[in-house]
């Protein structure tokens, strides 16, 4: 990532390694893992090469105490560093990491630059766009870009991601204190997109819905790269809390009810639980529909659709709600599917990962980060 101001050495190192223009050859990079930090937990996934592709070398999920990370922003650097230190032995031999920054604090947009522009020229063009696109100056941000592809007559389309300096600094410092070399930082949607989508020209424009415990992240992906992100305060914990009250269930029982029965439950005696789930699904679907139709119907000066969204992909642990893809598809009339985080990792005909399909949705960000090394 580019940074316009002086900063501590660990921040400068991170800034120079995020989305490298000329990446260091893989053989020269340290063995790395993908680490996904949320308000509630740290998840990690480490890949190793095998004769038939990649295998999972290590994975795990460790809870975080309330208040250490809030809304994706680190509130207690030392405590997070302590937890990171405690998982070092469980990283499958990895000594370095790729990590994701929260979408809540990210500014993501797309723009066009003349074909053949070099990195310095593109950086200058991005800084010129800051005033109209981002409510912070370049001097207060770390930012970088990905090239999406070439548009005839319009130059190259790029995706720009920017974060406030302080947010990135806290992540960098936590890893520094934990003794884990931080190789890169990127927005969560970029990580998930790397796992569930591709960079091929034929890859359809996708609305990614990351249905988590506390919030849901939305991203529009073009060839796996986000051109827009947003978050809403709709999460799976709301459903679980309501189910526990309505049906007098334990937390595990409420989660099992969601995953096994969910929106297709038919037992009359559980009607209050079904109503609870349906209300939550309707709230989420309203948000999905709002994002989907806004982006799907956008048109340029010629009246042509700019971002025709061809599908919706669900990720995140709460996306396991039984019947959710069908429920959303029925209301929006668009293809909806659960994300496959193993798409670029392995072939099920020759290797079965140790994480089942349902649990894997929780590791979508970590898997995408791990693929940076793989």
C-alpha cells in the first residue's frame, strides 16, 4: 500500500508489501498463513503444496475477549498481540502472515486510468480522486490498487482501497509485538473474492454477501476484485439470541436449529422460532435486494448496463442458515449460491480438506489470504 506520511518502521514495511507491484518471488518469501481477525475471534488457515495441488497444513479459531477489536478497529493492541502470540505454535510452521482489514473502515472504489500508466502516475491519479471520493486526505491514509482489466476506449479499470493510517498501524503493531512477520494487508472482500471467484475474463460480476455473527458485508466483485464494499448491522447472533428466548434453547441448540431446520422447518410447535428466523432473513434479503438492484441497473451515458450482476454468493458462518440461498433467490429472482472456498485450493476427487463445507464458510477470508502465499 502507498503511504504519504512518515510512520513507524513496521508500518512502512507493511505499506511496502501490500499488493506488491513487483512481488518478491514466492521461493524467497517466508512460509505464511492467512489470519482473519474479527471482533469475536481470530481464524487462521495455512496451506502447503502437495503433488496434487494444496493441502491444509493448519487451521483454527480462537475467541477474542469483548472489546479487544470493535467494528474491526483494534482497541487493545497489546491484548491482540498476546492472543496472536498464543496461536503461533498452531500455524503449521508458518512464521509470517497475510491479514485482512475490516470493510467497515475501508474506502473502495473503481476508476479508469490510461493504459500503460506506470505506478507513480496511477498513484498521482488516485490522490487526485481522493477529494471527491474519500473523506480523508492522502496524507492520512494508506492505499493501493488492483488492476481489474482493460476496457476498450476507457483505458484500464482499477480498484482502489484506502484505510486510515491509524487502523493499519494498529494491525501492523500487533503482529510486530507477536513476532509474526506481516507480509500484507488487504480488505476482507478482496480475500474472499480470491477464494470464491477468479480473475478470468469470463468471471461474472458477483454480489458477495458475507453474513457474519455481528454484521453483514456486501461487495461487488469484478473478476474477483471488489469495486464497492459496505456493511450493515445485520448478523447471525441476532437470530440465535431471539431463538434462545423464543424456544428456550441453548446456544448450541439454537445454532443447530438454524443449520438443520432453519427456513424450511415445518414443526408447528416451533412456529415462534420459524417466525424469528423468517423475520431476520427478510431483513437481510431487503439489504441484499437494495444492493443488487442498485448495481445491476446502473447504466452509462450510452444507456448500457455498467455492472450487470449475474449472481449472488453467500459466505460467512451465518450463511449456513438452512434455506437461506433459496429464500433470497425467490425474492430477488437471481442465482444465489454458497461460496466454495476450496475452488482454487484442491480437487475433491484427490483430496478432502479437514474442514467440512458448513464450517468452511467461516474460513472464507482466511482461505483467500492463504492463497496469496499458495
